[in-house]
C-alpha cells in the first residue's frame, strides 16, 4: 500500500496506529524542521518513505506531527531534526543523525558508542564536539518500531496492590538472576518457528521458571533493575586480567523510557519484547508477585558533551538536559553519569509522567523505584524544591494513584534528602543500612540510632501523612557488597573493573572476621554465617519495608567487588548451586521472612509512642542486660526491646509480644528477661546456635525463663505465650 501523508494530530506523543495508518508526534521547541523516515527493515540505510513536516501544516505549538496512511504496527521509523548546531549556546541539531522517538514503545538493533556515525560531531576533529559530523547514521540498526498497545489479551489481570506495610521486596537483575541456569532451554518449535532450541536464561521467561524459589523465600514483590532500552557496550574500560572490553550490564543509562530492553527476551520478532514483557507480568501476577521497576529518569545514556547523538540530544538538547550556566556546551552532572535530565521542565515532566502512566496502564506494573530520585526534586538551578517539583506531581497523579513509589533519596552531587520527599513516597533508608552494618560489626556509639532505625526512623518519616512503611529498610543492594561479601571482606576489591580500584564506595562498614575473602577455616565460616543471620533478623524485625538483594538468601558473592556493574559473567550471575551449599542461610532467611509475615506487630501502620496503652502496656519498651535499663552510652554494644502484640485501637491482644536481644559485644552476656503478666517467653531464634536449632517453629519454641546467655555477636528472638495455668 503506498504511503500518504496528512496533517496529523499533536497528541498523543509518539507513534499511534489505527486501522489505516499511524499518527506520529514529536516535541521540539527549537527545531526549524523535522523529517520522518520509514524503513522496510531495521538494517536498511535508505528509507522506503520520507516526509518533511511543514511548520505551518504539521506543527501545533512546539509539537511536530503527521499522519501516514499505509504505515502500520511493525513499521520502522526515525526522525531527522533540523536546527542550529551551536553547542556553546546549547543547540546540537544535526539532520545527518537518524534519531529514535522518545515515546517509542520498542526499538530495533543495538545502540553502539563505537561507531563514528553515532556522534553529532567529527570524532577526529581537534575541537571534538564543536565540529560537525556529515556522516549519516541511518546505517545504524537502531530504529523505532510502531507498536499497537491493545494487541494483547490481559485476561482479567490488574496490578496486585499489596498494602505497603505487608510488602517484602526482592531486588533483582533480569539477566543476572538466571543467566547461569543451564536448565532454562525451550524448544522453539512450540511457537511453530523452528526446531532449534533456545535458551531463556537471562530473560523475563527465565524469571518465570524461578517463581517457586521466590514463593519459598516469601517475598511479595520483585524490583527489577532497569529494563528500559540501554547500551551495554557503552563502557570504555577493559578488564586488566583478561584484556576484554567490559560492559555496562546493570542498565542505568537509559535511551528510551517506554521501550523494553530487547535482550531480555528470547525471541527476535519485531516488537516481540513488548508482548514478552506483558506475558511476564501477567504470569507473575497469577503467581501473586508484584512487579516494581527501577526507573532512571535523572539522566540518559547519551553521556556528556562528547557522547553520541541518538535521541534527546538531537531532538532538543537545551530542553531535555540541564546545561551549565557559564557555558552551555557542558552538562550539569548531578547524576555522576555525564548529564542530568531537565526533569522539571514542563515538556520533560510530561514525558516522565506519560512514561509512568504507560507502564502502569499498558504494562500493568505495580510500582517504581526511582534511581537518584533527588534529581527529580531539583530546580534547573540545582535547588531542592521537593514539594513543588515533579516528585509532587507524580505522587498526586490520578492515574498513578495506588502505585508504589520508592525513591533513592540522594544524588551524585551531594544532595541527600531522605525523609524530605512529599507524601506518597517511600524512600530507600541509607541510614538504616549504615547503622545496622556498623552495629553488627561492633562499632561504638551505634545503639541509640539503631533503636531509632528499628522503630521505623520516626526522626525521618514521622511527618504529616507519612508512615513507618515509608522507610525501605535494607542492608545490601545492587550498589555495594552482597551480604556474604559484607562479612568476608574488610575492603572493596574492584581492580577488575578497569578503573584502578578507584570506583565504588570505600565506606562499606564490613569485616572479614580473620581472613580477607574465601577461606576453609571453620571458625571464620561459622562467625560469618552467624553475622549474616544477625543482619537477617534485624532487617525483618524492623518497622518499615524490608528489601532483599538477589542471591543474598543463598550466600551469593561477588568476590569483594562492590561496584560490579561492568561484569556479565560469574562475578554477577547468581550461582544456583549455592542454594544447597548454603542451605543454612537459605532456610534461616525464608523462615525469618515468614515469621515477619505472621506477626502484625512487625508491620505497624503507626509510629511507636513509648507511652502506656491499654492496661498499662507500652507499645514498645527498651531494655539492656537488665529489664527497662537500656545502655545508650557510646561504648554500648547491646540493645533489647519488646514490641507489644496489643492493638493500639482496641487494646486487645491480637499478636504475640516479641522480645529481641542483640549482643554485638565480643563476650557472652546474660540478659534478664522482662516479666510479662500472665505470659511466658519462648525462644524462636538464637543466631549462635547451629543449624537447625537456630530457628524453632512457634509451636515447638522452647520455654525460656529468668535469664538467657546471649552469645557474643548474636541475637536472641523470643515470643510471648499465655502461661499454661492461664491457658488451661
């Protein structure tokens, strides 16, 4: 069918197909002309159809638009945008570059920083980006694809909407979670395409094969590290041991906010990644597991002033990025990744909100975790404007209502705003991470802050409209040591990242307990396992939302690398043989999660007051080795507390009371148990005991009376039960 061009409509943005054609819409305030090109194949250099949009007939305000009759889903397309190439005043238009659509639902091919044609300037010129490239980039296989949003049968699927207080998050990377699984092979003939077997390891389909593992662990929600299209070959560093080029495998350099990363799907059909992701979400929801996306809106993969021109930079550089006031040739770098997205410009705000709405309405995701979210609360001049920023718009957006919103409350330019986000946001609690690590390690002066963090961080979140579950509590995350490495290495070991061991944080608050790294010493291994259990207990008895790092439940190690973003190998792949090797850790972690889920008092909706409720009972009481005598001194290494099982509103006992005694001292200590009228204490956890006696089921929990010797570097957890004389 021949193509015919009509005026088109300015909204919606992107490529919107109907029965006869496709409406294309692109925002660019400073462009003087736009050409749309359609291609029969993603590898074609010459378009099958090209149309120059007329500023009078194909432009409304700052939006360029055209309707192409004859175009349909599966069509490949790109834009050439004309305007001044004057980097010193912020403009980098170059019509020799075929640009992907910021609103594209899928892109073909793989981005590359290696090819000269990807750059808007002449890489061989002495002035670099002040020069102008005449090389046509249509030879790139990266082209946008027209996708029909309504071509998938969702059945009756919808977001699960688990209450925040009941949420337990599992942070994972799509590829790294199952890449080492040799059993994840399917026969392609099931789709009628061929008899060739293909691997689904490292894909969304691979995760579906691990649903039983996630169920056994007890998590409610998986948080996927970035799944937006990105360029894994953007890393310029080389592994000094092998000489091989390193990657940017984590995906924190997005290039399209609506497009699923194609490499996470086993198929290569046109736009197949969209259907694959929808099928993944639908099946995870059937299994009762939420999907939270780690989204990156603070910067893009186009890098700094010497980066490639792939999309935003060539469409309207001055609008999409924060440029330095003194010389607009350069980019503000609050992200630490070369550029900063201009998140609070109205058009950019709309792009981000439209992206979030798309993932909720069309892809059915349950929530988002925002990387370096502090940037979304910055004005163009860098000031923090949280309550009048994009953050507020997102929290109050009617389409996103009920969606989980989680912020990383800092950025790479020194901004740290944990606790200052608007109502409706939860936040990664970096202060929880640090104090728990330091207390377990045995640092002085940690006890007062530890108590605050375990109680829900009221100093940060006890503000109008905010709750204890606004704190996302974690000990480890993708960025840093794994839990096993936290107790196996005193310092980072990042030499193989090719950056002379200069990358990654130096403040890990870790300890190796005798030997740096791997060892066969049984005493050291015993202590490491015990400390891992201590972390697990403190995480799960804390008010707030616990987050588990992929593989921590089976003792995954990165050999001391605390910034393994660049390794797509055994360094980062989850080794599933560890599940048997570290059965003790696996069973302890899953049991501790189920214990948390059984006890409502660990998932409170209100902050503790410490005041008497009901018949003289307090919601929380603090203790030391003696009841009601906590040691808040700088040299203290002990903390004990009791969380009441009594309901604040009805004054009825609807849960067991829970007693926790933590001894981070180097010697055993005797803790006198606080008396409970009409109740007695029973032991659930003693992290010093060998497996399987370290965790007792509640029906079999042994009676504990009077005093209990809490071993050095261990934690005791008890629950109350009515005394036998009263219960008979």
